[in-house]
């Protein structure tokens, strides 16, 4: 797949390198020519000097043949503009924008533009490590706001029990377990252990029912 990256800072350059190692073709757009010097001769993709929302720069980056675009500059407005142009003008489905303001990120998520709100993500990750026994926000919310991924420390009532009853088809599903620092995909025969972190995929409207199931056990 051909991927266009807008922004060649630390995030953009690392992302481009990772994509190339995965055998994707990559074009990178940045306003500052010196930004490309961080690679030396290690990057084989196209390097375009320009603005990520400029039609000529996008054309030079191969936007017409791109399967995805990531806008990861340091400016929220530039990233959103580039993402919207890619989505609305070039009909690229896989578009991600880096957004610093978590409130704006939620708005654009609901407009169908995937966003990475660095402040919110970092805050959530720190909270999960500082307060592992406390209920934390969902890890991921889909753009429509209907489904989410979220984690729960295993309640004492489930330790030593089969975890299959924690899944309710159509409402919530136990998809994984982190045990002793190692994540694994959940199976119907999985038995809970003290210290487990349970990973769920759930309908947002069913979160109260999931929390009640966790509190009460399978009785």
C-alpha cells in the first residue's frame, strides 16, 4: 500500500521508517527541507517540500494512488485540514490526524476522521499505571460512538472461575487477558487469576450491564 505522511518530525519520520520496513511505499511532505536530513540515505520514499493540505504537494506525494494518509505535524489545524482533504476530496478511507486538543479530537472522531489525541492518550496510560485498581476511561471509542475497547482489573469474585460468562453476545465480549505482564487472546476455557487485566470489546450502551456482571459474578 502507498501511504502519504504529512509531517517529518519525530513521529512522522519514525512512522515512515516503520511503514517501509513493513514493505509499504511511503511519501512524506514537510514544509522544512532540513526535516528530511534526519534520515540521511536510509529512507527510500519520496520527500516533498510543501504544505500537507496543498493540492500540488499532495499530487507530488502520490495522493491519487494512496491507500492511507497520516497527518502528524505539530499543528492541529494543519493536520485536520490535510486529513479532511484526503478524506473528502480524494475519498481515502484510512486517514489519521494527530491532535493535541482532546476536545477537538472527539469532534473529528465523530465526523469519521480517526484522531490520535496525544495528551488524552498519555494521561490515560499514566492513570492506568498509577491507579490500576480504579475504573479508567475506555482505551478506544469508534467514530460513531457506539462501540469501545476498555480494560478492567479482574474483580476478586472472578478469580479462580471460568471467564466465559463475562461475554454476552451482541453486548460485550471478553477478547483478551493480560497476566503477569503478558497479553493473550481469551478463550472459552480461560480461568481468571488474581492480578489479571481483562480486555473487553463492548457496545457503549451495555457498559453498565458489563460492570454489573463484573461486580456480581455469574450468579
